[in-house]
C-alpha cells in the first residue's frame, strides 16, 4: 500500500501564508530545494484542493519558472510527471496535464487509490489535508520549517485534529530551514 504524505513549508509559528497571502519568506535555498525534490521524486499522485492546485499549476503553465535554477527545473519535471487530482466543486476545468477534477473528497475512494497505487501519494494544502487527517488517511508528515515568524495568516495544520507522531528523520540546512519527518502513530480526533 502506498503512503499518503502531507508535506508543507511553514513559518516557525505554523503558517503557510502570512496575513497578506504571501509565502515568499518560505522559498527554500538550493540545498533545501534539492532535498525537497528528492522527497517528491517518488510521489506518483498529488491530491490538491482548488487553492493549492492553482498555486502549483504554474510549474506546468509558466515555463519560465523552471529557468530560475537547476532545482526549480528539476522540480517542474517531477511535478509534471506525476498524476494530480484536484478536489473542487467550483473549478470549471483543470489547466494541467495528468490531472483529474473531482467534485468532492471521498475518503473511501482515496483508500482504494492508496491500496492500488504503485507509488506514494501526497496531499497538499491544509483544507484538503484536514479531510485526509480526519479520515485517518495520512501516514507521514514532511514539515519544512522556514526561519521566519509571520504572526498570523493561513495555518498549516487543522485546529480540530489531534495526532500522535513519531519523529523518524530530521535535517538542518545552511539557509536556516529545518526538516522534520514524522510517522503518524495514532489519530485521536
């Protein structure tokens, strides 16, 4: 069975966006970005809500983004090679290849997908991840902590989910970013 991983880059105080919707403070340096790429390489399917899908679609719809660095070029190739499922009741259509639009998140369908998948899966965005956490679908968390405090904004984790976690890996990068990898030990929502 494939693992479902929730991966995020957050400020030290737990936000993925500041109050203005910006996340420029979260951009990883070259070393951290290469590490992210290695973690993402085995992902076969990404699960997105509308907002995160629209944020990530630029890796295919804006070819100039990949020209910024070798790490960004590598990530764009990784992202384009994976399947994507966008869960949205309002998006009229998807704008990227290898992408399926689903109108609602069905935990049983995701369980079946995990059971049949040959590669790991990733869920991105705190809204959709909250549904996956509540359904007991998330197996691991990959948390990148940016060296910033933003005070308020969009939280990276749902407020109504409790998980017991086992730390299974950690890494520190020269740019001040830190990586923490946790296995979900038990959901206690």
